[in-house]
C-alpha cells in the first residue's frame, strides 16, 4: 500500500506522534531505546509562533522490545512507513499476550538556538529628534534567523496509578474537559485583555478505561453525543424551558446518555480491554459495578461566590502587598492592533513611557508574566480638587489706539474695553491634581487645605480664577467669579517591578509598570478557607480578569496558584498565633477578617497577641509573662 494513501499513518505524522518518537529515540539520552519500539501513550502539543514545528508540553511513552524485524526497501520514505506498520503489529501482539512495557514521562521545550543573538552593522544616522549636524556612525543590531531544536528538560518513569482520571486498577471514567468549549487567553491584537479560543475536544465526552497499567482513551462524536449537564449518569438540576424545548433537550440528552452506556456495555461484553468476573449490565445493580461522582452534590453558600469574596476583600493596596497577576501585563501599545502614529508602533518612542513612571521610555521591553505572585513596589496617591466658578457675560469693545503704516499697508492697533454685566451664564469647573502630596510634582502641599492648594497653584501661574475670557468674536466673552474648591476624589495607582529584556546586558534591570483592576488578584486579605470553598463549590459568580468574565475552568489555575502562596503565608501566621492561643478549625477566616477590619495588611507578632486577646477576651499567657 502507498503510504501517501494511509490515513492512519498521515494522522500519526500530523498529530505530533512521529515527532514525539523521534525526540525519545534520538534526543533523550537517558533512555536506552536500542532494539525497542516507542509507543506514544499521551502527548500534549501547542503551536509555537514562528517555529513551524510542533511543540510539546509533555510526552508519555511505553517501550516494547523489537520482536518482529521489518524487511526494508531502498525507498527511505517507504521504510519509515514500514517501520510504523511493523511497530503497530508487534506492539499489538505483545499487549494481547499481557505484556506491559515501561512508561516514561518526557518534558521538552522547543528552543531557538539563536535567541538573543544579533548581527551588527554600522550606518550613518541620527536620532529623529536630533539636529542635522548630529549624524554619526551608529551600530544597528539585527536578530539572527531562528534555528529551532528540541531540548529535554526532564525524563521520569511513571505508571498508570499516576493518571488521576483513572483512579482504580479497573475503572472507567467519563469526562468532559469543558462546559462551554471556551478557553480564555491573551489577545494578540489588543494588549492586556483576554480573547476567547475554542478548546480541542471541548465539546466531546471522553471515556478513559484503565485496566491495570494500561489506559485507553476515546472521544465521542461531538455532533451526535451532547450532554449539557455536568453529570453523564443523571441530571443534577432542573430547567425552566418551554415544553417543546424541554422535550427536544430530553430526547437528545437521553439518547446521548444511552449511547455512552452502550459503549461501556460493549467494552464489558467484549472483554479484551476490560474483563470482569461475570457478565454484567451497566443499567442494573452489580457487586462489580460502583458509580462514583467526582463532584459533590451538597451545596454550600456560606461565603457567596468567588466574585463576592474578591469584591469584599479587595481593599486598597499598600507597598509590599502581594498580588497574583491574572493576565500577562505589558504596555497598552504592544499588541498587533495598536499601530498608531502613521502606521508605526509608538512602543519604542523615547518619551512614551506607557504604564511607567516618569517620561523617559523604560517600559518598552518590560512585562509582568501571567499567574505570578509579586509584591506591589510603589503606590501613587492622586487627589483631585474641583474648582467651581460662576460665569457672567462680559461685553467687549474694540478701541483704536494707534495706526501704523508699513509700506503700502496700514495697520490699526486696538485695545479692548471690557464691561462686566450681571447676566448669569452658568457655572464652569476646572480641576487640580495633587500626586503624592506634590502639586505639579514640585510644590509640597501636604496637610494644606484646598484653599491653600489653590493659592499655591495661582502663585505658580498655572491657575487663574476671577479672570476675564475674551473670545475671537467677542460675543461669547465672559468673566468668572470664584465660588469654591473641594476635594472630590482620591485615586491610587499601583506599580510592580517588571523585569526588562536586557539581552545586551549581563545584569538584570527592572522598570516600574502600572497594574490596573482586573489584571491582578489581591491576596492580602484572602485565606485558604475561602479559596478551597471556591474550588470545591465551582461558584465563580462573574469574576473578571483581563476585561472578561471567566468561568470555573478558566479560573481554577489562578485559584490553585493563590492557594499555594496563601498556605505558605498561613504557616507563618500559625506559628505567631500559636504562641498566644490554640489554633482551631477555621482560624484562617477569623484572622483574615480581623486584619481586614483593622486594615492590618500583614500579621506581626504583636498583632497576633492582640488578635488572641480580643478572641479570648483576656490577656494571653505570654503577654502576662512579659508584663511581670
């Protein structure tokens, strides 16, 4: 048979299995694959932009001895096909005889060997803002064309017990990897927002069958098997639908469930993949058939949804508070859709310091990675004052004062005579901003009243109240009478230290980069009980990140990362509190809520004693000893 016509062989190449076998055979040095077949049990692939090759998150393989030798031809392409055919035949015979090969997990990266490599050439040029006489020899760097190779990070022997979805030695798991087939990821076009992508197998029902060390995986047809509820075996909830919709959904879902049960019944009847001591029916009780639900059915509403918890605990940040980034944070003009300024990006303009502090561009090569726990490095406080003035009509008369002759031209110079009227035209407002107690980032106004701040602004010459405003046509001229100045808003701006891509320097350097709501999770007043509750109850409740409301599946990686950090923090808190009182179940909630109420962003030994005192209603033992 011509290998170009064998669909299974072409799928083997296109799916990445062929590349996975090549990596294990030729790149992994710690495995002896000589005279062994490499069977790919599981792979997880992704596309790496610009590489043209398949990249792998992981590869799981099983090794079998070569017992059948292929008879090769002179055509190398056909010989590869012949090797694949022989391997399949040999592996299938060994599996039928009960043989189990050793399984290995391989982690590898697709790496550009020429990353951070540049060629240089010299041109005569100048910076665009410099004068013409500034032309001089300048060195230009051009990145070297990428050269991709696979690099192995780790190799570990594994067994089927390490596969979570198949917990028992003889078990069948029916899974669905997504409720809505949607994955939220960073947008390529617009920076710092999310976009939606479809998940591979997102609409399909997966069937995982484990028999000892062997795991078999299959997927149902997404067009024929549709089960909208979370559970395959029964419906956990009721819906309010029209009679026609309810009947159509009921027929479709019942048929889909029977289809899945028929597959399971067929597997058990066949007996080659999974054997049981006696013939059983999956629809009737049997000592050899136990249904187990992965999700609990008891509902817990103690703390509301995760969005409710976040809203309540998201107090203003202070320097040193820990946050979890919920998207990759970069400049707002870094996306492919942000090409302004006559078709070119403004990202590298010298004085465009987007999301940075100051005017010089230090953020052009900086970003903050997604799902990273980092401290707040700086907090800017911006106070806004609103100036209100009354507006009255101003009549303007032009009075000639001088006639000037210039050649054949006569120019008459005028002065304006103005007259204030009582015709009220309304009110106008203007604003003053004070950043970190500095007016215009120069004048210290800490502790001063709004009136004193206005006086400072007027003395500096940037603000004029009780002034006349003469328009070009004079008919809309007016004068103002100061009425009031009041403090109207206090805004906080938060900055995180972002690492710069200084490929030309040995030492690391950093730039302060602004973070905005929806781009981070405030960990200061969260606790492990709240996070475990949200994970177990699946109630996200409209939590937003990157400008998008995300579901449970797109939230769980962030909940787990936050839980990992907070459990480490709570270990330290337990030591401090344990000096003054015995810990009890749920103490984490009481401590975090007490800190939130007192606005204590960190727990110290003194605060731990204070908490114990308030909790017990008496001075703790250690404090009594110190007072003696």
